[in-house]
């Protein structure tokens, strides 16, 4: 089919779509179907489209991050694992693309690239599993593939912003824009300006390290609701116990008593206290003040003192970050110079009055046990030699990190930089295997580690 025929075909398809849409409305009127019902149907259709679009965005973002890690890795085992995940991301992205109402001919290059990305990364992974290595040519290809994924990511994330501002996929698919519908034209802008994609606030390395299926850190007897309430009152000294409202109980990994409080300014505070031991599990509040007065060092001390009030002691700050007028601080035990990441506690402190606005100890109580840390079997220099030569090491420390299936492993944590990016590389301190790479992603809302 030549270009003229393709153009006619696309125009005809759009015209038919418009005619069918008008016909549906007409039939609705003729058969007594209310416009409200039709609007509900259109809304439902739009919701389906947007769900598929946002899942497409997630898959592309994940593929971009993992490809970046592949370029920074020096372990064939780890590279193979990442490439297999990229292949799945690309395959899923292809599925999500097929569920959007674009003109196929207008996105043929993109569709072809996504399809090839899935096959190419899977093939590379299989070659690595056979003992082959990524040669210089494959490395250059991977770099070009990565740049292409970055361009697709920029375009899709730009559209995400438009959707937050009211962009409608269904309406755009019915509008003719040259040879294609408006949705196709919008999605095909793969070389647009670099638009930063807002994402979650950075939580630090292994912030969600609830690796165990059983709760290990609450070997206590159950307490009554009144005892839990009194324990909470001793921690939240700015709130009267009598003003704490009991909201009921929650079940899950943890059995908790739930409480809330609202002050004269309408600031709402929510807290959960474990039934076993009466320990503060989570706290959530908000900052209504906008004048920052405290430094990060002040907030870190506040976080450590607050943790002690809850009964969690011998903690050190292992990460902190400032976002707006709030500080986000990660605490963990440090045993014989080793950071115990599975026992992480997260604290949010406002930098205006020094109030603790957030507290999360789920990982700590899920994983905390008395541990004996065995010494590393390989030296720092041997571990450093395992790192990709393109990375510049800025700092290193020992850390116990969580793995899948509830395992924990002692690693050298190397904080590195490459091409303006920061990476955390974890080399097994026993056998020298590259266990994980985390990349710091800078955003307007703080930093994310992926």
C-alpha cells in the first residue's frame, strides 16, 4: 500500500469512527437510552484507555532504568537478570500499546522498536547465560537502544502531564490531524523537550525491605487498647491522651489499634500501635507552616530522639533528604560498622517547628532480630575490582542488605558516579557477586532510588 492509499485508508477509518459515534448517539435517542448512560459508557472507555496508557508509561520507565543499570554493571549474571526484566517490560509495553486507539501506520517505527527491544534483550540474556560476554559492538548497540528508550520515555511522560491537565484519549482518537488522529500525532513526538517526570519521594536504599513473611521483631504479649493509647500519649507529648480517638483495629502482617487526632487548626494525625507490645508502627500528619527554620542536622537529631521514645534505640542516620519544608530521614542499626538495612525506620520531620509528621517502623518490626555479623571474606580492593570500570567510587561502607525470599547478605556498598548520575553498587562481601545496583533519580519532589 503506497502513501496516498495509506492516507486515504486512515482518513476513511477516522470518518467511519466519527459516523459510528454519531450513530450510537442517534440510536440512543431513538431507543430511549439516556445521554447520561452514554456519557457513563464514554467515561468508562476513557478510564480503560488511561489505565493502559499509564501502565505503558510504567513499563517504559522501568525499562529505561534497568537498561541504565545494565550499562553500569560488570556482572554477567546481574546483567542477564536485568535484560530478562527489560524484555518483559518491552513485551508488556507492546500489549499496552495495542490497547490504545492510535493509527497503526503512524507509530509503526515505535511499535517495531519496542517489539525488537523485547527480542534483542532476551537474546542477549540467553547468550550471557551460555557464558558469552557482551562485546564492544553489543555495548554500543545497548547505548543506542538506551537513548531511544529515553526519547520514548520523554514523549510519554510529556503526555502524562497533559493528561493530568485534562487530555482525553477518546476525544483525541476521533480528531483528524493530518493523515492520523490527534492521539497518534501526540504519541509520535519522540524527540520533544526533556520533561521531568514527577515521582515518589526518595525513601533511601532498601526502604521497603519487609522481606519476611512472618513478623520477627514483636516477641511481646498483647496489650489492651487503653495501654496502647497511653503508650501513644507518652510518645506524642503535644497531644492529650483524652483527645485521642480510637478508630478500631486493623489486621494484616501486623495487628494494630488505630487512633486519630485533629487539632484546632484542622491538622489531622493518624497513628497505628501494635497489639503485641503496644509499639508505635506508623504515624502520619501534615505540615501547615511554610517558613523553614531548622537545618537538616536538627531534624536528624529529632528523628533519633523520637525513635528512642518509641523504644527503638542504637540507631544511626543512614540517609536524609530535604523536600520543601520537610526532612525525610532513614535510621538503621549499625553493628560493628555494618548498616543493617532490613531494620530500617523512616521518619519525616517538618523544618518549621520540628514536629515529627511521619514515622514508619514496619520493616524494623518485621525483620529485627539479634544478629551476629560475620566478617567479610574478600577485601575492599577485591570487591572494588568487580565494579564496572566506568564508575567512579566516591564512598564505600559495609551493609547487610535484604534479598528475595527473606535472605540477607553482607555486601560492600559502593556509592559511585557516572555521567552525572549517582549509583549504589552492592558487591557480596563473601563471594564477590554483584547483588544489586540502585540509581538515584532526581526529581522536583526529591530523589528516588531505583
